């Protein structure tokens, strides 16, 4: 007998509410945040000179390799479709989706309850730290980093539980994406993961 997998209505509701709430709010908040324009500056560098590691536009120049490049490169790539701001808003919407689904997957891992994980995803939509990080500080790399880290933890668990190389490679791949999106997230994420 095959078990029928059903869609978690709470997760779907969290995604719709999250995209409606944050997706509409970012058009009024993201550009005026603490850090967003710096990320746009880095993204503009990748959009205009992808393989040049040195940016000459700020002071006497600096290496753009000083910050993990994934989010900036994604914004730079998307800028070819609709400009830098389009790229930034698109990456922000992707970050919202990744955060909500990451909270769901991590909560499902630690509770083994689809209902509890669904409620956790709903609560994540209005998490004050998420709202502050996105709408006040504009820290897209931090959000992407922690979101991908939350997606990687169930994969690590499944690899440890089953020994399957599939989960081993998905774990390593997701951890690599985490490291390339933000430099501090992996350090603190691993510390809190293994500290208890």
C-alpha cells in the first residue's frame, strides 16, 4: 500500500501570506535599508565586469572577493533581464520563499510533525528578526545563508541516518551554497548546531 502525500495547507498559506506581505512591503522598504545599496553596488560590479576581482569605483579600489559572491552574482545576472533593482527584488522574493520553506523543513526535522512545522512556517512569516533583517537592514545574503542552512540540515540528518551518498552530496552542495552566500552564517550556524 502506498501512502498518499498531501500538500501541507499551512505551508502553502505561509508562502502566500509571506509573499503577499513581504513581497509588497519590500518595494517600500528594501531600497532604504541599511545594507541594500551596498549589495547593489557589488551586484553592479558583477553585472559590468564579472571576472574582474578588483573594483576601482570606491576610494582607491578594493577586492570584491572580500564578500561571498552568490547573492551579488545572482542580482547581477538578473539585472540583464530587468535591471539591478529588478534583480534585487527578485532575489528578495526568492529569499522569502527559501526562508519560509527552510523553517518548515527544519521544524519538520526537529518535531516530526507536519502540523507543527506548518505553524512554524506561519510564525516565521511574521518573525520580528526576519522582518528586521529584511526590511530594516536589507541583509539579503544573511537571509539566503540561514535559509539554505536550514534546508541543508534535514539532508545532513538523512545522510547520517541512511548513509546514502545522495544525501551526502546534497548536504555538501547546500553547505557550499550557504558558504558562498554569507560568511558569518556558516560559522554561527554550525556552532549552534553542534553546541548541544
